C-alpha cells in the first residue's frame, strides 16, 4: 500500500501555538520509519509553506481573521495536488480548522461522492458572533455547512454527507450532521457501533477522515491542544481508527490538534505514531479482500 504524507504546520485557528509543531514532531518520532517497517510504501511530500506574517489578533468574531481564509486558500490548492492520486494520503496538522480547505479539496475531486467522517470530541460548528472572539478551529463545520459565500466561497457540502463520531455530548444544534456520541460509541462493541455507522454511507462514497486527537482522554493523550476530561483510551482510539481505515472507501485522513509544545519529551508523539502506523498496517492487511 502506498501512503503519501503531507504536513500542515499551522495554528491559524487556535489561540496559542503548539499544533504547528506536530508534523515535524511526528516525523521525528519515527512516523515514516514506522510506516515502512509495516511494509508500506511511503512518500513524504514535505510541509505546506505559509507566510510568516499571517495576522494574529483577538478581535471578534473570528480570531486572527483573515489569516484563516488566507491559510485555507493556500492549503486547498496544495491539498488538491496531494489528493489527486490513488495513494492513501495522510495529512498531519495543525489545528482542526484545516478541515475547511481539505474538505473542499476532497469535494473538488469526488463531487457528490465526497463524504467526511469526523472523529472528534466536539462538533466544531460554533457560530461567529460580534460579541465574542472564537478561533476558526471551533468553527470548521459551520463554515462548510452554514456560510453562504460571505466568508469563504460556497463549499458545496451538506450535512447528509458528514458523520461525527465520538462527540462528548449531543450538541444542542447539530446543523443536520449525524452524530454518534462518545457514550453511544462505547456502548457495547466499539467495532460493531462504528461498522453500523459506516453502513449508512453509500457504497460508492469516497471518505475523508478527520481525526482530532482530543477524542482521547487526557490520560491517554495529554499532548492534545486541549486535553479532554473524557474520551477514548489509546487502545480504543486504535480500534476505532483501524476499523475505519479498513474501509476501502476511505481515501485519506488528517490528524489534528496534537500540540508539540505540550509533548516536551516526545513520548506522546511516539505513542501517536505507533497508533497511526498500526491502524494503517491493519488497512494494508485488509486491502487484498477489498474489491
């Protein structure tokens, strides 16, 4: 199995730095070597290049605006090139606002067959408000689903083609997204629950997976940008990822919200690398049966 690895070193949608260090931290922890040891053919295409002078401020309604829009426009262009392949594409973020650009690039290639599977402890669909400043990391799905060409070009996405798995609690407003809460996910067999959810996606779909490490409990992943008081264990997260990645309809995955600044020893970068490598190895083993 061929894997293309691309880094997206940014914290454009975040309040403080840290997530921009993740791509290189994961490489330093041996990501490429681990994938190769599992028999995968890996091509590392390097990192997205961003200007050094992107705006940073805390002025409502969107923190650092227009930096997120500038970042999305640059990322979408590169992501379209990365995704124009039959190889599996592994994108290393970065805060989770990157989904706006990667989802648009995914849709550009697959049109109505494009689906987005979000593995996240939260529904990132905060509505911009003139009374408070919120980072775009908490707004990504709102931009994709609710913006009407005011902040970004119309995305073409609708809620029917998005699934959210692992949300800590059912949001008051889902904007039509099919949500499986953490409690629902871990009720009974995690594999059965995820497999049942995947069955709701059409057989000819092409799926982009968004994996936010804050779906894990803080004891399992204290190096998340915002460590969570509730969430999956490392083994549960691996089971979840391996189950999802065995699905032949999955074409690519992005990993977000790992903070290199929080991982001072590199211990948790190593744990995340091992998790990713084993999950992708499980996909590779399943490929011969994928017709």
